[in-house]
C-alpha cells in the first residue's frame, strides 16, 4: 500500500473508531478460538453500489452481461444519507463501487462529498469513459481519496478483448484529465491507481503497462487476477503464467482455486456491502445479492448487523466455509501490488 494512502487512512482515526476497531478484532479472534460467532462493534469499511448500470459488456461481469436476477437501479440520496448517518461515526473507509459504472449515477460525486465530510477515506473504481475535463475538476473538488481506473490492455485490441465496447483512447484521456485537474487545483488527491486485470490475452503487456504509471501520472499499478465462472474446466481468459492467476491447473487438466479455504473471514466481522436499494449483503462476491441480511430502509442497521440471519451466516463461515457458494471463487490474497 502506498505510504500516502496509509497516511490518509491514519487521518481518519478517532478515539471512537480506534475503540470500535479493537472490539472488532477482539470479537473476531474469540470467534475463531471458540468457533462461535461473537461479534462486537460496527463495520470499519463498507462498499456502496452507486448503480448496476454499465456502458461496457465485460464477459465475466453481471453488469456487463445484463444478467442480474435482482432488481437494478441507481442509489438514491436518501439511502446514502441513511447509511452515512447509521455508520459514519465508526467508518474509516468506503468503496463507492460494487457492480456497474459509478459515474452513470448523476448524484455520485455528491455521495462522495457527503462521506468525505465525515472524514472517511473514499475510493471508487471506474472504467474512466466519463472523465471529461469538467467531470475531472468535479472529482478533485469532491475530495475523492482514491480512484481505481480499469485499464486492461496497452492496445485497443487487447483492451477490448475484455472491456467490450470500450475505447482505450478514452480511458487514457480520462487519466490525463484527472492529472490536469489535480495540477490546476494544486492537490494530490485523488490517488490514481491503474488496475490491470491480467488475462491470457494481455499478460504479455505487463512490462509495458508498468511504464504507463509514470507516463500517465498515476500513483501505482495493481495487477489483479481475473475471476471467471465455471473455472474448473478452464477458461480462455485464465493467464498462462500462474503467478497472475487465482487458479492452478491440476494434473488431470482441471483447475482449482489457489487460495486455502480457511474457516474464518475477517470481512464478515469488519465490513459489508450495500446494494443500490439499501439491501445489505455480506460480501462483494455476492454479486447477485443472494444472501440478503436486511434493508436499511426497513430496519436499523444495528438490528441487521447483529441479527440471527447474519450470525447464522458467520457460524457457517466458522464451521465449513467451503460449503458457501460465494466463497468458492474468493480472491482474498490474490492481488499483486506493484
């Protein structure tokens, strides 16, 4: 993690947030020891989904495939306010991204401003097709802490292999617009991270994309392993170099997840995800909101966070995590930071 990012996150600490973090760590440790879901404290980090809509058609993404079974739409200001009012005192980190392209929601940067006003580190992930000079200036003015820009190829051919209907030149211009806006305002935020989703088609371009960090004024490069569905029999997108894959090929030619499936998960104690309509799900791997824990518009967050449904799910994690379908493609630990 960048030193500058660490320092910014440290600035979000208050006595109340330190106390909350301590409660979470203690209860998590006790839960692992006892194999019972003991839970104290509130989330220190959450993801909030601005929208399910996207302008691209990425082949391993529910938004891109337009294959959600859940309701789709845009986050409304009143839902965002309800989340911040319920959790803002203890929160240190918000990722305004789950599915979809955040900048499609016309209120997106207002959400960012509201969260930053509560001294919360705010990150988003974008395909950067909407970062005009005007929007770039508004991004800087919003106080956004960090922006991840998906850039999965150094040529249009490799880029559009995954980012279907995307334009590489538009992404690069978006990066230039952000840097120009930061220079104009004489600020260092947002931190800009180029995210390179490594596939079999673009892995040969890793050396070149490393040079693009400085070339386009980004702060760092994140080489991310790709998640594919039905990976057991292989997939054309899985990189040949296993270093860049979250899967390993077995002797019989089938594939398995590299990560060890341990019967615990810090995320179930420290974070959660809000879909655009305020539904709470336990993890970002629950893309279709299969495991609905409650809705913030219908109940107080605390009553959902500590309810029997949530604790039953945590108990399943502690008992046999491999039986939970959304855990079976988990990438925890499968990111390579440059």
